[in-house]
C-alpha cells in the first residue's frame, strides 16, 4: 500500500492511495454531489478562496476541492511534476 503524499496546492497534501476520482467540479452531476456532501459536512475546501478547478473524491467518502487543474494534479500522481 502506497502512502505517498501528493500536493494539492496551498501546502495541502493527500495520500495517493486514498484518491478514487479526479474530476472537474463544474459539471451538473458533480455540482449536485458536492451540494449533497456539503450538507453532510464531507466537503473539504482547499481553494483558499480561489475558483475550484478539481474535485477529488476519496475512498472515505469525502470530496476535496482544489484550485489546481485536474491535469496538474494528474501529472503529480503520475510523477511528472
């Protein structure tokens, strides 16, 4: 099991093995999911007031919002950045 940490920007990290999905949060289905999870206290906003560009869904049922683009985070997962 990999416990490698991946940077999500603004000095925030996530364990690589806990991430299930990286997606853009501006689609209607994801916006609905985010609203539902906000009501349950399961959204972690790491944007620092910036626009959310990536929604990271974890295996623990949390949605993490990041201001970094999906491609940037994906490159970090693949070890290219």
